[in-house]
C-alpha cells in the first residue's frame, strides 16, 4: 500500500508527459523546449512554443514544463548572450548601472533605445549559434533515453 501511494504521482506524471508519444516526439519536445527556454528575450516564448508544439503535434504540457524549467538558465544566460552578441557584431557595451543608463539617456536620448534594440538582436543571434547545436545534441541524447524509458513501460 505504501509503495502504491509513493509511485502513483510518478505514474501520473509519466502518463501526462508520455501519453501516446513516440520517442521521436518526446525528443523533439525536449530539443525544442530547452533551447527556446534560454532565448535572451522575455515574454513571447510561451505562446511561440505553444503554437509550434500544437503545429508539430508535440506534447504541449511537456514542452511548456521544460520551457519553464529552463527559466533559471534564461535568467542566468541573459547578460552573457548580450555580451557575446556585442562581441560578434562589435557593438558598444550596453551599460547596466542606473547612473550610466541615465547619463546615456540624457546624452543620446532615443539612441539608448536603439542601442538596447541592437544589443538584444545581437544577443538573439548569439543565442542561435548555441541553440541550434544544443537542440541537436539534446534531441539525440533524449532520443536514446526516451527509447529506453518507453520500452520499460
């Protein structure tokens, strides 16, 4: 009885995340979710991932769960992606201290917002350089694991 109670939530989660999914579909969900979860732009990833998951007929709860699990990585990697983009495109470094931002706003006005826009786009380009190989790596690793996982069910 005690073992049944402790295994029931695990079985339920396993059913939700693997319901009718092939190892390939589970691997695609993982390979899509994690790289999209670390994109250096906030606010649009959840609807985009949902649309892609529905369009590709992937497990939407799994895609969104992995997307949200990657959120700490997104916060951790936000500034490094911006800095990497600045290096790639030889942009001036975007200031992060309030005094530097205010000084730049007073001296350049809307130029600050243009710099933020360019730096963010450069950060997304830097993210793409990492996200594509990361997605491929996650796909192949998760494909091997999910084949074994689903074979044991």
